[in-house]
C-alpha cells in the first residue's frame, strides 16, 4: 500500500536521524568527491596524495577537519567576488555558479554575496514539506486551503560578470520549488507572483490583505519569514482597513496601488462582495475599540495557527504578535536556517516559541560545532584591553559528538553537485503521460553519466526506453541520501512491454539517473550562530537558538551579547506597563566618541509615558546588564551612565525602508539590535525626542 506524503517525509527523516553520524560522513565524502581539486580546497589539500573516491568516509572526515581551516565570510569573499566578476575557473565548485544571494545586511551592516543554487531551493522545499508533516499531526489543515503569506521579493540585478543576484527569498519565491511546495502541501498562497515580487512592500502588503480577506473563509494559517513581518503588516492593516473594505465591496483596487502588474493580477481575482465587506467592516470597528486585540482569529475564523521565525532577535515582537492572535490561536515557531543552509526542523509545533528546539537534519549539509565557554572577568581585568569576543573556544566536534547543555557555534560545509540515482515503484497508463510513485529505498550515487534515461522492467520483459526531459521536468524531491518521498516526472514513452490502462497493468520499476546542479561550495564556514544542545532525537541533536555570536555591545572589558541586550531591555521596559504603553522596537550603540564610553539604547514607544517612568526604565535597564566586566566598569566609571533615547513613532519603519531601499526585502529584514552604521545613527539621532541618563544609584554601587 502506498504511503502518504506525510508518512514518507517523517519516515525519511527518522531514517537519517537514526543514522545521523553515518549520514554526516557520507555527506562530507560526497561533497569532497565532487569538488576535490577546486582552487580553494587545493590550497589546503593540494599537497596530500589522496583518492577521495576510494578513501574511507571516517578517515576522509578526519583528514578534512585537520587540514582545512575554519573559515569566515571574509576568507571566502575574494573567491565569491571573482565568481561575481565573471571568472569561470573552478574556485569553490567544479560547476559554474550562475546565481548569487544577498544577505540582508542587518546583522553586520553590509550585504554579502552567498552562492545560491538549485540545492538551496530544493532543501527549502524539502524543509517546508518536512515541517508541514509535523505541523499536520498537531494542527491538521484542509486540503486546498489558503495561506495568508506576508512574503516579499525584490528586484534582481546582474553582477559585473553577468550573474543574477538578489535576495535568497526572492530566488525562492520565483522558483519552481515554491510552486511545487504549494501543490505538494495542498495549501495555496492567497497572492499571485506579481504581488509577491513587486519590490514595493507597501503595495504588496495591501494586496496580501485584500486577497487574504477575499479568501478569508479558506485561510488555514498565516505566515511570514520573520515575526516582524507579520507584526509590521498588521500594524499597517490598522491604517488600511477602511480602503480594504471599500475594495472588497466594489471589487476594485485602491489608487494607492500604482504598479500595473499588481493591479492586473489582483483585479483578475477579486469580485464585488458587499456582504463580506460589511462583515469585515463591522468586525474592524469592534476591533478598533479594543486596540485590535484578537484581530487574526476575528477576521480569519478558520485560521489554525500563526507560523514564523520567532526566536533570537524576533522574540521582542512576540508580545505584540500574541496581542493580535488573542487568547487561543497558537504561535508556531518556524524552522531554523540561514542564507547558507537549512539546519533544523521544529518537530514539536505545540511548543511555545520561547521553548522551541530545532532538530538538525543531517542530510542538508556537513555540520561541525565549536564548543563555547563564557569568560568570567575578575576585578583586576579592568586594566586588560577588551577581547574580540566573549567566548573561549575548544576544537570543533562533529554532530554526533555534541553534549547536552553545551553551547556551540555552528560550522557548515555545503553541497555542490552530485548524481542522483532514484529507484521508483510506479505504473504507466499511456505512451505520453506522467509517471508518479513513491521512492521506497535510499538512492545510490554513481556519477557515471550526464545523460538522462529511463529503464523499465515489467513482470514479463525488460526493456530500455529513451526519455525526453524537457523544461517541464518536475522532480518533487530533495536530493539527499536516504530519500523516501513522493515523486513525479513528465516523460515521453517510446514503446515498452506490459499492460496499459485497460486492466492488468504491470508494476514497473523505474530508474532515473540525472545530474542535479547543486552549487554552493562553503567549506568549514563559521555561521556565527550560538546554539545550545537541548537533547537528541535518535542520533541527531536538538538545538536551542541563543543569539548571533558577533559581540553586540562593548566599550571596555564589558561584553554583552544580543541575548544580554534583549534581557536588559525586557526588564527595563517593565515600568511601561503602569502607563499602558508598549515598546514597539529598539536598538543600541556603543558610543566611544567621548570618554568614558557608554551604551546608548534607542526605544520607540506607543502611548504616553511620564518622564519619571522613563527615568525608572533607564535605571532598570542599566542594572539589568549583569556582565561582570560591565558592572566593574560602571563602578569605576570606566564606562559612563547608560543613555536611553526615545525616538518618534515610525522611526524604525524608516530604518526598515532604508534597508529595503538598499536591496533587502521585508521577508528577510531584521532590526539590527546594535549598530555603528552612520546612516542609521543619523536617522536615530534625528528623530530622538527625549534623552534620559541613568544616575549612579545605590543599586549600581552595591550589585
């Protein structure tokens, strides 16, 4: 009996998780088989006489990790820049790279190139299907339902060497895999491609809402890449709802939508619906009186959950998202990945976002983990220059050797190109048709040919036939070891033995050998994410995401990470509750222009707050920084008093628009929690309306 798609995905993952250590060694071996000899690897392995194809996987893993050093983006950037400039020699991979992704630039202040490949789209498709399989166990949805997705693409451009460049989200949303994801999960986005890829987030957001309301009875869940995207969109809804109701009623589109492609695509869908418009208007009038509490379930009554990345720098938006979700609508944390690679799946969607763990998918990349230990400063350290990082490191360990409770930085070696040989059980019904089936056993990897061909074996005869693979080829699968997943391929059949549709059809074993161009080429790449091992599922670790490793705030010997800052802001903002005000967003800056240097924290607040309350917030936040280096430096005045700056409403929206204007998209935007970017600091200082400086209180003196 044929297994369901959900069962296929979960069985596949259970198999690779159970054999995680072996899968990891095989993954690394395959990466090196495909790219041994490229310029970057030759730099480190060129003097070693090895036959990668014949070498034992465990011995190869040991050799690779001992000879090839850990790398940052700065180490790989010269190679990637040469690729962007048009150099075609094998620098990072043996196959030409044709597409580059741009990071958002919010973390490090500038965008960077990362090679984007079909592997990136394929693993995204595979991750979405795996995550959907686990979500469907807890929150089943109707087949054919709709997803209200606040997703956004940006304009692509050509590099000096003619390569296509754009954000990873843009590449994915315009890929075949994005369309396949909807078909395979049987859940369809409300908005057409023209809305998603318009490049104007305000016009796209308006149309996302209009179509989301038009399809409101069918909406099964609401999602965006980051929680910020949903919160930002729902904030805009508070201004849009009157126009949206008018458009729903009349089947029109507001003049605020000026892009012809969007207008055409939306007007092709919507029809006048005065009854729905009246219902939405009545609900919005009621919601406006309750500060939009429970907006999502009120307007989308069949919505099962809200789904988005909610960890790390997204945690400060959870309070507002819970406000919009009301008392009973679940918030489900999306899965763990980066521009460079997908990493872990959320196997327990019912977990609260603050408790979520991510189970590593060992077939997606080769993973290593650098053990990290927080440094503890003594009073005499005050005379020592600040270190570059707040962690001491041990040597990296493989995935199978990590320990529960230990913190690590993740290291990636990513896939490039390999041959996939897929055994498939299926039936054929005509000479020109679509073959479908389920992959029953792990694929074998035999890089022997670039040709596409099909072999069939019936119960009575064995015949080899040719196959024409056109641009409409659809392989609905992830190209990894131990694949166990539903499959579909368009083909042209030239006579073969066996029965047809008229009864007595024979079972046919199909083998397809095809080259999958999966170009990426990152070797022992330090991702910069700090995680903690919370446990194991079978043989693969379950991770808590903690923060980005890059130091956030430091003036002297103090070292406060993004997580430290978030905890301090969370504690410092508690006095706002008494004023019924809320913290909208925040960022920070280590000001060392004057001595002593000090922390500057910028807040945007909704609501009116007395100055004495803000003074209290400032002091509470200063006290909440418990790093020993900070405490000592404040007592000795080698770090000055913390400064709290209150900015005008809409200031952080201006920061978002600055990043989007420089090529980022709403789908990948994250407010930088610390910045030294002069343009952003200029925006923040320009719109600062109040400043508060903490006094040296008894709390500071005695802690």
